[in-house]
């Protein structure tokens, strides 16, 4: 009991230990410094020889070399020795390796490749050196058979390209498909050259309704066995008569409504149009967008409805002088200038610049005649 209480009363231990020790960190420091700055006991040696991408020391590498020792380099795979430059380094008196040029070994090159007929060779990396690429590009109207890119490689027999050069063959197309109720202009030929065109036309219908051509009428040979688009379709397209309660049709009058026929509407006084003012007969014999309706009262929004011309890039506002749906021609009537849609059937062509110019001209004449 007494011993344990005496232990508890003992003064706490000092980490620094006895009073004579404060000098010891200095002694240790000096000792370390001498170790660092004094040359090692095994003096007069060089470290490992420097490494290069193009060459390596021959044989096994040691961690230290004696002064006067020589190390020979050898060129790595794909590199060749430049004979004017020495391949050795020596461990010098100052324990440094003598200089060796990085250019001692240079990259070997593959033989220049001739351009196969109807092609070009692109030197991708600016040289034919080991590891570089060349790319073959066929002239227009030709297509490549084989490897497009070759690499300069090392082989048993020396520097070689990774494969044999490709060849460029003339692009040809087989006849485009035949279609029901129509024919194409290429009948009789069994091969078509690059960019050759065929034109499809629809047959005369035996019934009262003509066939409409839906899709591209002209196809071009654009690649080996590849035409610019799918062939068109020839079919009878007939949209229902466009009826609008509390409103009337204002353009696109006709007795038959074929593919691409366009109709515009107007509502009676006291009604407003809900839906699109302009509708088009699509290839499924339905109106697109659907026939609008006339609702009683004032339009809910303050902005007046806009005429959207699907074949023009920007919509026109319904200002009387600018709301011209595509394909329309102005004509003079008793009430002044009004707009009547041109309506073609069954082959409608898309609006082009000429249509716009023709319309502007007709409009000016109409205005002058007023
Ligand atoms: C040697 O040259 C190559 C390219 O020319 C370079 O990538 C490499 O760092 C150089 N090596 C030395 C050790 O200078
Ligand atoms: C050659 O150029 C290609 C494309 O720029 C690049 O991906 C490739 O790494 C280059 N090769 C060499 C060896 O420079
Ligand atoms: C025509 O109808 C078919 C199937 O009923 C549909 O897939 C196609 O989108 C329609 N075409 C148009 C232009 O509405």
C-alpha cells in the first residue's frame, strides 16, 4: 500500500531526459550534414547511364560505374546509327558521364509509296519515318478497296508499310428499283456511272384518278451500288372535299384534291379560325394540318393569327400585302388585288426562287393596273 502511494507521488517524467542532453540534437545534425556532403567511401563512380528514346546502353545496366569505364549504346528498334556520331559515353574524373548526342540514332524511314491510279497519298505525319502514317484518298468517282491507312513498321527485312497499298475502283451503280404504277428512265442499262441520274414517272391511271409521284423523282448514283435516295411511290392521292362550317374556302378551289393540293380558309363575320388557315393534301389522302374550325366570338389572343407557309423558311404575318402562301399568284379582281392559290395536280413542284420572282413581277403589274 505504502509503495504504491509513493509511486503515485513520484515527479512526472520529463521527455527530454537528463539535463546533459540539450546539446545532442546539434551533434546529430552535424553528423547528418557530414554524411550528406562528404563523398561516399566508395568514391570515383558514376551513376546509371542516361536513357534515350532512340537508344539504350548495350548489355546490363549497373547502378554505378568506375571512373574511366565506358558504356556503349545501341539504337532501339526502328532507329539507325548516325555513323558520324560516337556511340560511347565515359565516366569522367568529375563522376559525370561524358556527353552523347540525342541524334546519334535517328528514326528510319519506310520507302516512298507511289500513288496508285486515281488516288492520292497523304503523308499524315509529314514524313515516312518509323511509326508515321500514310493515308490513301481516292479521286472523286472512285472508291477505296483495302486499307485506307498504312503504318511505317519494322519488319525482318527492314522498314515496311503495314500492308499493301489499296486500290481505287470506279463507282458504279446497279439499276435502281422498279416501282409499281411507274417506271424509270434507266430501263435497259445494267450499270450506271457515278453521278448518273434516272428519272421516275408515274403511269397513266386506268381509272378516273391520276397517280401522284411521292418522293424524289430523280435519283443519282452516289456511291458503289448506292443511289441518292429511295425510289418514289406512285399512288392515287385524293383528299376529302374541305368543308368548313361558319367559314369558307378562299383559295385552292377545285373539284379534286390531289397530292400537295393547298387550300386556305376564312371564317364568317363573328367567328374566328381555330387551327391552320392553310392545309395541304398529304400522301395519305388526309389534310395536313387537319381542317380548321370556326369558333364564335373573338380570337382569345390579341395577336392576329399568322399564316404559316410550310415551304418558306420564315412565317409571314397576315398583313394583306405579305400573306402570300407558297405557290400562289396574285390576280386582279373587281374588288382589287386578291390572292388566289395556284393549284397543280398531280405533279407539284416545290417553291423556288423563280416562283418568288414571278410572283413579285405579277404583283407589280397588278398594282400598276389598278
Ligand atoms: C531526345 O529527342 C527526343 C525527340 O527529338 C525527345 O523526345 C527526348 O526527350 C530527347 N531526349 C533527351 C534525353 O534529351
Ligand atoms: C501521326 O498523325 C496522327 C494524326 O494526326 C496521330 O494520331 C499520330 O499519333 C501521329 N503519329 C506519329 C508517330 O507522330
Ligand atoms: C401515312 O400513314 C402512315 C401509316 O398509316 C404513317 O406511318 C405515315 O406517317 C403517314 N404519312 C404522313 C405524311 O402523314
